[in-house]
C-alpha cells in the first residue's frame, strides 16, 4: 500500500447506506444559540442516542462556558470507564472547543481527543501524513476505496479539526471517492504544532496538497469558513475542476458582525473605517464581557489569524471574502446553505451565486427546517447534505467510471 494512502474496503456499500450513519434532528438542548449548536454538532458525529440523552441531562447545569467544560469533561471520563472511545473523544472535543487558546489544558485535551478518535476508527498515528509546506508541514490523511471515481480534497474552516470529519470522509469513500483531508494554516495541527496562522490565499496550501499527491482534475470541498476558502482556491488553481462550498461563506467579517447588536455593528464599522484602533479594542472587549460567544470568538480569532488585538482581527478578517475573485472560478460549483444558519446570513448564498458568473455550471441548495438541515453545515441532517453532494458529483463524473 502506498505510504500516502489508506485503502478502505467499500465492499457493496452504497452511498445511501453510508449516509445513514448520521442522525436526523436538530434539537433544542440549551437556550444559548451557540452552545446549543455545538451540542448538536458533536452529537451528530456520534449518532448515538445515549449522547443525546446525556446532553439533555447536563444542559440545565450549564450557565456559562465554565459549567459547559466541567460537564463535558465529566461525561468524557464516564464514557472512558465503559471504554466508549468515540463518545469520550467527542465529549473531550466539545469541552476543548470553548477552552481559550492560552489555557494550559487546551493542548492536552486536544491530544486526548486525537488519540481516542484514531483508536476508535483503527487509524494509526503513523497514518497522519505530513505535507511539505515552505519550511513547515501540513497535516493530512488519505482514504481510498479499491476503485476510485475521483479525488475529493476536504478541509474545514475557522474552528474545526479534520479528525472531526472522519465520518464524512468515510461516507464519501464508501460512495466510491478517494478522499484527502488536510489542515491548512490556521487550522488544527498546522496552527497548534507548526505555528502557522491562517491566510486568505488558500490556493497556496491547496497547491502544496495537490503537488504532494500528484493530483489533477479534483473536487475541492470546504466546510464552514472552508466554503469561502474553497471558492478562493478554485479561482486560482486550475486543477480544481469542481468546488463545493459546504456551506457558503461569502464574507467572513459580515458573519462576525452578526454576533453583536446592530448599534455596535454600525459603530464598529465606522471606527474600523477611520482606523480608530484604541476605540475598537475597547468596544470589543466590553462587548465580550457581556456576551461569552464574543469573548470566545475574538480570542480564538486572534489566535487563528495570528494577531494581537481585536482591531487587527477585524481588519484582517475583511480579507476573507470571495467578492472580488469569484468571477475567476471556471470550475463546476455546488453551493449549500442553511435557511436558518445562525452564523452565515442567507443573503450570502445569493451573493455568492451571483458572483460565480463564469463557472462551468452552478448548482445551489438551501436546506430547510422541515428537513432538519436548516442550520450551519446542515448539522441536524448531515446525511442529506452528503447525499446532495454525492448525487451532484455522480451526475458530473459518474459516467467516467473508476479512475
């Protein structure tokens, strides 16, 4: 077996079978929108009804992020007593999600998550690949069926780890696709171990990945903020023939502004325009004291982008838009969106669709509450999103046969 590939036996498993590994249902588990979303998110990766029941049990005891972390650490330890590695892994990841970057338990918790999830799926640490990138490396995995129809290059966005997406990757492999997962600058191991802050020029890490694996004629699949990064990379990398924004993210800074009141948003925009650094920093830190998700988002954002102040974070974030480059995309494009996405406003779906006017083909899908897929990245019905993705791919390249 090629050292840069892990071959998975797809047997006779169909795409439809693969998608049943995800639950259906977006649940009201906690009154805080952000906490509720994260709880649904990590339940979706386990597809374990006992996880849902345990989350419902702890939810009334969660008043802030300190409570949240304590409760999920407790659930993780209970799961480990019963050797329930997948549950424990995602409970640890849930707890680690709201640990600030400079807190000492951040990296040890991350490493426990990685160890447990690899053990659950039978993935050796040696199968984590290293892609040369300048003077550093990018972490990656590659999973390949016996006969591959096409290669999908998959990555996350602002706050995910590629190991979280093993269930998605394995579903795509079972549907007949070779899957490369990687973390670029600002993500997972590239950030935490190689110290690489995020960059908006996403074609650079994509180029390194395609060169390393000698890939041509690929499908690029970006998740969350990755949906915007994928469009950016496709605009400059001709080997990307198909690009999937799962979900769309046309303007990152606009999404950040949604987390504050309309009045504060207007003030911040004005102060940023006149470069009032000190006032921006003061206003943002005051807002963070009143709204925990703002505190987490700003501190995590500064860490990801490698900047020292909220002012620098907002100024750098404005680079993360596809507004001016979408017209360069000539690949086939699939845009996904949730009608009630609490991070990305639906108007960005329409703006992105209008901006990729030179795409070879354009397909869009807005998921609804009736489908339980209305929120960010279709948490609540990930299987439906994957069915849409695979059906789209099959229509485009299915008649070409194994590659």
